[in-house]
């Protein structure tokens, strides 16, 4: 695996490879890699000649300074895991490469998707996501981009970004969520859970499954109420339990077989976790 810290040598090398007909898959991450990230790497490797992974903890997408300061960093293990997985290139840029002096970060007109759910609870978050993804795509210019369904709203926001920036040729691949045996969605932030919290956190998946299993018998309000009660009983404070249209994330008042998704954001201790489950 070749590690690049600077954009220019990376772009030059990728341009040469592309000239030789090689197809590139890109997996942007913030590091503290786990098997969820590696499933994206594997999917990219299966579909492309080259896989580029980036590790960059993007300050502009954190609306909470403490969350940014405490974001886990496990760089040595990350490099080892990527090497073992057979990843071709790691982009490890300093902040000055992503946002060079004088670079004016654009504002992206994302529409309503920006301010619902995660956008409501994390103001500015999706502008930050778009800023970093836009810059990284300028550097890597891949054929395919791999994102995890775990961050479902992020996938939709990035899809919008690709439209807004005219990257219609770029294929977006959404990879299903990798979970621990008990159902907890793998997440870098899980590293900050103690063993008791980690055990309790499996309730998020149980609550989502409750919604999925009982969607034909109960009203949407009842489904959300029951899921929230399960989370509260395990010590979570809840930002949202929502059942929404899977296309645009507008809340569903009833389920009539339309593509829908259940989404949860909840905090245990000081750790905020998100997860979702498609309902049909
Ligand atoms: P992050 O490092 O948290 O920014 O995540 C980098 C990418 O990995 C994003 O596209 C995430 O959606 C994806 N990802 C994170 N956790 C998982 C998971 N448990 N399963 C699949 N993809 C994931």
C-alpha cells in the first residue's frame, strides 16, 4: 500500500494509473477502522483495479468540540488493517492539504435533507461532510465511491452533492451495515463505550427490529413509542426515533408498503450512536 500525504503526487499517480485503464474505487473514512470500514474496502476491491482509502478527521463536520477532541485515533492499526486487506493507496492528508490557505469552502444547497434528523441535531454537520467529500473527490477523482448505509442520511446528502457538483459519471455504492454479533452497528465511537454500555447499546438494533417486525400490526406512533421505551429502559437519552420515507426522509404518518426506513439517534453516557433499518 502506498501512503500519500499530499494531494498533488497522489493525483499525478492516479492520473497515470487511470491513463493505463485502471478503475478506481474510493472509501473515505475518519480512521479508527473496524470491519464495517473494511467491508467497504473489500467491496471496492472486488469492483475496481485500485482502491483508495482516506483517513482524515474532518474538523468542519463536528458541531461538538468535545466529540472532535475525543474522536478515536488508531493510525498504526488502521495502516496494518488496510495493508492486510490489500488496499492499494492510503490518503492521509494534513488539514492544510484539504483546506489550503485561501481555499473558500463552498456552501452547498442541499435542500430539506440538510436540516432534518442528523441535520437538526448537528447543525452544520452536512455542510462539513460535503466540504470534505468534495475536496477528497477533487483529489482522487474515482470511478466509484463507497459509503456505508449506517450513515444513511449522509449517503443521501452525498448523492445530492454529486448532483450539485456535476459528478454524474461517479457511481455511488451504498454498502450494508456491519454489526457486532449482538446487533450493535460497528462504529469508531464504540471504542469509547465501556463494556456495560456496549452490552446495552445492542438495544438500538432490537428497537429497530421491533419496528420492522411489528410494522403491520401497530401504528407508526405506537412503533416509535415502543422503540423509544426500549431505548430509555436501557439508559439511553433519545434525539430521535423516526420512521421516514426511504427516498427523502420525510416522516411517515402511516406505513402503506412504501419504501420506508426506521432511524435512531441516542446517547448513552456521553456517546451518541446512530443506526437505521430499512423496513421493506
Ligand atoms: P467514518 O470513518 O465513521 O466516517 O465512516 C467511513 C465510512 O464507513 C462511511 O461511509 C460510513 O458510513 C462507513 N461505515 C461506518 N460504520 C459502518 C458499518 N458498521 N458498516 C458499514 N459501513 C460503515
